[in-house]
């Protein structure tokens, strides 16, 4: 049997659609004109008929005759740019646009799959009819020979691979079930016959669709897709065929079940996979589109529309839309539409990658993109071209900015007075700023070794530091003396790793600095003698709020060494909660040192290195030194002073508390005397056997304990002399036994051991 009958009104029409059928290796027969299709249908059977809107005139009614002659055959109507008449479209199973090749291919696959499922369903119904007829024959034979017919029926019923159940229509109780039904639902035969059919349905109302309205009509109903529940609670998708049946003189319903859970899952997975693909395609941040051999764009995402400034409301695009854009290559030459990478990949069948183009869509606005065009080839033919676009406009702007920064950096380097060199680790000079350091022209230095240009001791030291810098990757600094233009000068060399086996060297003339350092050293020695002889902590703070000098008293007071405090913010001496806040040591206060005069002493909280906080007093004074203005801070430890003040405050508080406790104790003692007196008077008037008597005694006991507490308060306030006395601990314990037992309750036993 052929797969497809293609009814074409034109001899050479729909070449693209026929090419798709040939690529998919579909067997099809093409007939022209349309009325010859009826003769072809009488000779052969077809799973699918493809017909266009112009293939049947109103008089011939070809489509109606085809549907009447082959009702099971699927029909696809090709709308060739025209909307089909409603009456004709209703006779077709699918309608597809001739311009949508991708939709046509998917529709053909779907129609063939539907035809296959209908044939399987028809075969299943035929098989069910055959089993039903056989079942009715066995029931008829049973009326003649009960044992023989019962055995035959049971054998066929039990060995049927399809799950089958018979249940009473009125009570809905299951009468019998075969072994396949037990395997499907997980119930044993005994469990089946003790339950109702409702237990298998997720929605019991669906049972009504299985029971025929007229019981006397032996009608096989259409297949129903339902959801059933297994014994373990899992849900399964099933197809159910039902039939009325007289079983043992009872009106019953016979059902045959086919599980379609896997089939449904496969279909759902296929739908979900397609949905994910479309969502991914649509939401890609990079632009993508597909180009067909007829230069039509089948799919294009939002990012690609944005890159090319295509309107969102337009659905169909072609390669002609790109001709309206002004596209340039990296050299500034405009790219013709024939040289556009997707067009070239379509014509030559070769992938084109990393093509950088400039798109100008407004007079002063443009974008840079990198484009990849990958042809998809099947059977040595380009089926479509997949185009991937990435907007690299920010990268181009960054590249332009980088070149500008390189020019600025070159200007800065030229303005520096220092000597710059690029050397290998063995001392060979690769680049040099100028040749003043070596007393020769720069072009005579390149390629030479340091050993050839400077004295041996200096060259050897350079060589050792070059290797150390290359090995550790850390900046190395050292000083040396070198003769330039007949004068011996001091130089500082700073080496840092540039590239693999290459070192960048900066040479700075520090002769003047060395002279100042010698003079400063002499002055510093005199200043340090005075600084170390004081008994207070002294720090020197620069305009950035950093500590430049500390004395030994500062080290003792705060626990830091000199190296740990140098160049640290002044508020390092304060707790973490005060650092960066508005206080006398905040860094922002030192930016205008001329505004700082001798300040009054300020009390703050200091913090030692170990985290211990203590009170300090600090006074700031601005001072002028050789290397600029500074602020000198004199710090005093207030710990002992604060301890004495706190001790005096505690003594005053204790005296006040003692006076208060004495006054309260006298008043409370008067209240307790009244309570004890009234309780003792009440005790005399209460009978011995009264249950209230024990409570009164307990009140007297607790009041006496409170009076004892009052005496202790008077002792604390020093208004009563202390008198020691012996007590009986057993009596104290026994006095609390009854009240404790009352709180514990009856379910807990209290045992007292004295």
C-alpha cells in the first residue's frame, strides 16, 4: 500500500512540498487532474491524501466523494494563499499553509500517526468484537452443557492477555476478573470479587459512560480513555471497551482494558520537549534565525529582531529584508546581499564562522555583530541554514577605549622622569625609554646584556634580583650607586614581573632624597631622645590621618609594636565601634591641618592589641616639620583614675541602699507583726480538728520566716546588731513538707529522709 496520494491541480505545483516528502522517503503517488484521484483510490489504499484548495471545482465534489469512499483516510488541505470554504475545510482533517514548509512536514507526520492510531484502534475493536462473539458463543453453549462451556469460558477469560472484568450493573459489584486484570491493578481474585467497580475509578461518575442506556441492545460502545487507580494508589491511563452481558442470569457489564500510560507519557514528553525547544529558542540572549533554500526565514527570535531592528508585529521575513540594511565589514566596505554570510552558506553549503559586521540602522547609530552561518545538509542538499548572531557593540567600544587608554599611558610614561626598561631574566634589554642612564643612545642598548653596560658588581646584583622576581612574582626593590655623566648618583631599582621570563624595571634617581635622609636622620636622633624620655604616649599623625611616629610608651600602653602602628589610621587605637565615626581621631579631621590648633583634652575609649578596652585622655597639637605639617597627639591612661572614681560611686550607692533597706525593713516588720498577731488570735478560736488550722500555722511559719529576712536587712543596713543562733535543719525541712506535697499532687510520692 502507498503512504500518500498527492492530488495536484498544477503539473509542476508545490515542488517544495514534494521535495520534503522525497527527503523524508515517503511513498506517494501524484495525480493530475483531481478527478483521476477517484480511479486511483479504487486501485490502491492510502493512509494520507494531500489536496490543494484549487483541486476540486464545486461541480465535481471530489473531496466529498473521497471522504465517502475512504472515511478512514486522513486528508490534508493545502491553503495556497486562500482561505478554504468552511464546508470544504470541515471535510478535511488538517489544513496547512503552502508557504509554511516546517508546518507541512510536522502535519504530514501527525496525520500519518493519527491514521496509524486509528488502524490500531480499529484492529483492537475488531479483536474485541471477535472475543465478544466468542464469549457469547461460550455463554450460549453453557446453557446446554454447563461444565464444558464453563471450562471453555474460564480458559479463554483467564488466558486472555487483555485485562477483563465483569461487574453487576445494578450493584456495581465485580463478579469476576481474569489474571491480566490482577497483574494490571494489583488486586487478587478474592479482592476483586469483594469490591465494587467504583474503587478502580478516580471519578466514579465515569462508570456511567460504560453502561449502555438500553440494556436490551447488545451495543459495543466507543473506546473511552479514562484514569484508573491501582491498589498501591498509583494512577494509570487506560482505554476501556464495554459491552452488556447476561452472566449467570444477571444483568452485567463486560469491560476490556488496555493500559496506555506509557503512550500518554511519550506523547506528553514529546510535547514538553518541543515546548522547551521553542522557549529556549525564543529566550536566547543571542540572535538566531533559520533560512530555507528559497531564502525564507522560518524562525527568528526576539534578540535577532532587536539586533536588526525588525518590527515585532511582522511574522514573515526573507533575505530581501536584509538588503534594506546598511551592512559593512571590518574594513568599512559595504557588504552586498550576495556576500551576506547566510546567503553564501546557503549557496556553497559551507559553514561561515566569526564574521564581524557593522550594521547601520540610523544615520548616527550602528551595531557591531559577529555572525555564524551553519548549513544543515541532508542527502548532499542544504535543507536550511542556522544563523547565530552575537552583539559585540560593547566589546568594540571597550576596544576603542583601550586604545585611547594606551595612548594616555604612553604619554604618562613619557612624562615620568624615571628610567623604564624591559629585560629578560638573564639581563638582556628588550626595550628602554632612553639611554641617559647608560650614557649612550637608546638604539645602541637594545639586545645587549646588563653586564656589558654597567659595572660587574651592579650587573650581578641585577641578575640575582631578576631571577628572584621571576621566581616569586613579587616586586623587588634595591638601591645602588652608579656614575652618570661623570657624577656618582644614588639610584633605586624596582623590579616587577611583566610577562613570562620578562621583567619590567624602573630606575629612579634618589640622590637628593639620600641627602635629605642624612639630614633628617640627625634631626630625628635628637627628637627621639626627647620623645622617649616622656611618661606619656605620643603619636605623630600626617594629613591622611595615619600614624607616622610612636614612642615606647605608646607600645607599652597599647601593646602594638612600632611596625604594627606605622602608616595605620589613627583610630586603630580605638575600639572597632568608634573607628570611622565622628571623633577626634577620624581621618577626615586631618585633611586641613592648618585648622587644628592646640585642643583641649578629650576623653575617649582606647583598645589594646589584645582587645581590652580602657579609658584614655588625648590632646592634639599641630606641628610643622621638614617633610610637612603633622599633628602630635599626647595620650594619657585614665584607668586608675576611673577605678578610683567608680569605687567612690559604689561606696555612695551602698550607703544609699543601706538607708533605703533600713526604712523598708522597719515598715515591713510592722506589717508582719500584725499578720502574726491576727493569725495567732485566729488559731485560738479554731477547733483542733478543723482543716483550716494547718493553713493558719503555715501562715504563722511563713510570716516568721519573713520577719527573719527583715532582721537580715536591718543587719545589712547596720541598724541592728548581728546575733548568731543555732537552728534545727530537720524542722525547717518538715515545715515545708506539707506544702511541697500539695504542689506535687497525688500521683507523686514525697519521701523525706532526715
